[in-house]
C-alpha cells in the first residue's frame, strides 16, 4: 500500500507561482513513476506531468514551458513547480504513483492516488 499526501495548493494571482509537493510512503519510491493530474470544476481529470523512475519528464501541451516536475527520492517526494499561472490552471491537483516505473499519461495506468490539493488562480 502506498499513501500519497499532496500539499502546497492555494490562491494565487495570474502570473504567479506555486510549488506542489506530494509525499509518498513506501520503501521503493525511487522505482515508481509519479504523475500529476488535475480536475477543473465540472470537467474530467486530465494528465499534467509525469516523471519516470529514471527522471524522464513529460508534460501536457497546456503546461509545457511553465510547469516543472521533479523528484527527491531521499525524501520520497515529487514536486510540481508551476510558474506563469493562468486562471485556466484552476483545478484540484492530484498526484499519482505508478509502480511499474515507466511514464504513462492515462489515469488507469496509475495504482495509487492522493486526495488532491486545490489550486485557484485569480485573474
């Protein structure tokens, strides 16, 4: 069983920055792929970014160049640095763990999910 706890969400003005964190339990965190997804009000959840066990990073087109995913295996933590935030980035952000380690974009590929953290960007 892997537990994921997100933090770092909040209210920010357009153009601002936030850094989300996701702390994971489990002794083999370094072997997981870790992803971030988001769900805006009234919409489906969508892929944002993923980092593989080896550190390869992939992003949704909508956040490429603005968001950066990273991991600290010593702390069992994955981060999402969000810069140049826009009102359309407003959503609940979820982190997810994929035990297989390879980066995937689809929700069903992930084995564990956090509870989510709210990000609100005001215009």
